[in-house]
C-alpha cells in the first residue's frame, strides 16, 4: 500500500499504528463524501485543462464504482491505508491505472479530509434535524391524545400553578424547535468550501477555480483566504457539538420529568412494557433504563464539546495533526444524538398519562385568585397576595 505522503523511506509499524489510530474505522462514514469531493475536484481540473477529458471520464467511472463497491461491502479501509483518502486513491489507481495518480494535483490531504468532513457534517446535521422533527411529531401526538389532562406545574420541586399535559408538551416542543434552529445556525461555519486551500497556503502556479468546486459540491461559499481554512478547523465542529449538547440537555430534562412521573409515589405515567427492562433480582420490577440513559447522554455530549475545544486551544496557525483526535468525539455525539432523539420519540408514542393518579390541589390556583382580586377590586397586587396567602395559611 502506497500512502499519499510516501517518499520511499521505512516506517516503523508502531508509528503507523499510533498515527493512524482508529482513522481507518472512523473514516468509513466519510467514503461517499470523499468520493463526491474527488469527482468535483477532477471536474474542476478538467475545466482548467489540467486533466484530459479521457482521464476525467476514467476517474469519474472508477470513483463511482469504488463508492458502489464500498457500499456493497466489497472492500474496506485497512490500517495500512491509514485513512479513507489513501484507500480511495490507491484503489482508484489499481482500477484505472496512471490516470488515478493525476487526481491529487492541486490538492492536499488536509483540504481533502476537511472537504469530506464538512460534507458529512452537513448531511449529519440534516439527519439530526429530521430526528428532532420526528420527536416534535411525537410530542404533538401526545398532546393531541391527552393534552387536556391536568398537571401541577412545579417550581422548586413543589406544586406551584396549574398546568396540563398539553402545556407541558408545548414547552418541550418549543425547546426542540429551537434545537432545529440551532443546527441551522451551526451550519454557517461548516457550509464553506475548503477545497483548493491545499495544506493551508493554496497551490502555487496552478490555475485552480475554487468557485467551480464550491458550486459542484453545493457549499454556500468558498472559504477565503486559504490561510483561514486551517484556522477555522474545530470551530464548525465545536459549534455543532454545542448545539447537540443543548439538544441532549433538553432531552435529558424531558427524561428527568418522565422518570419522576413514573415513580410509584407519583404514578402520573405508564410506560409500555416494550420500553422498560426487568430487574435481575426483583421479579416485580420494570425499569425505565431508556430514560436514564437518555438523561446521561447530555454528559457525553458536554464532554465531547470540551474535548473538541481543548484540542484547538492555543494551537499555532497552519495544519496540526491534533485535529485527527476530533473525529471520535464528534462522530460519537452525532450518533448518540440521533439514537437518543429517535428512541425518545418512540417512547413518547407509547406513553400514557394516568389522570386518576394526578392530584390538583386547590392551592395551585392561589396566584390566579390574587390576580382575579386585583381585577375585580382594584387593589394592589401585594394586598391581594397577602389576603390569599392568609386564606391558605388558615387552611
């Protein structure tokens, strides 16, 4: 296997194993996106007469076949490949010959990997957004089924004012609508084309057309100047992780409410048997493990965000290999967000509130009584507040 940086010098296998790390495993999700970037780059080279039409056709055919073969499980990225980019180029050259070696003109592995990563993150953020939309539908469905059921509203973990299942659902629905908006905001830093910036300083002497690859790949803008590209690495990733952390924090708060409502002391909700687990020692137990793990997911996201921010802190300008360590926490959190949101949507579709277990004390209406007194008697709110407080103190 010939690596993209190979110069004919020996490489200690221990060094390869350490520097490649788990990239050959993590990069599996980037293969299709890297192939998109390669085809766009080849198209631009052909437009600039830096690649013949025959070579361009062979490259496009070969890359398309490699993508289909990878999706079918006919090849995989090996440790000796280091990453997806070497794996694709080496197999392309094996497939189509010398033309495969012409593809890397005007491109570094640095802008190549960032292009594939950004294309993936754009798709992944859209996937998370789709999952959140499904969660919002599940909340709407619960509100439609049982929205009129009364609930006590809590402050300081005490009964405070009257609420309802519908109002409770609407609050979380608003939080998740905000999460979708946050994902759109995070895309601003991601939706920039780095291709053509090479190792961070462009490709001197070559008439590259970066706007062409921007259009071909559907990026919003071409990232300029080329020296800004490496300085921006980690910022788009951190922005997305921040939004996912907020999302999973809100999801955890929803889980926390349901865990409280599911206790025997409350009994406000019933969970379907298929979303609970059993105890290994207590035959009577049904455990809400799913909700507990959802509640824990915010901690994983927060740790990933901190890991990402720490990796880029105080790095000098230009490319640094430290960035490779960002893939694992980033991919892990994206997967966790999709899985957590989807399983919560499923759980909510089976959830049932139990009105007979929900007690609504008369004191929940105290604030409303004070407000009504102000409106009917024209007295200051503080006077009405004292009178209502005395009434309930006497009770």
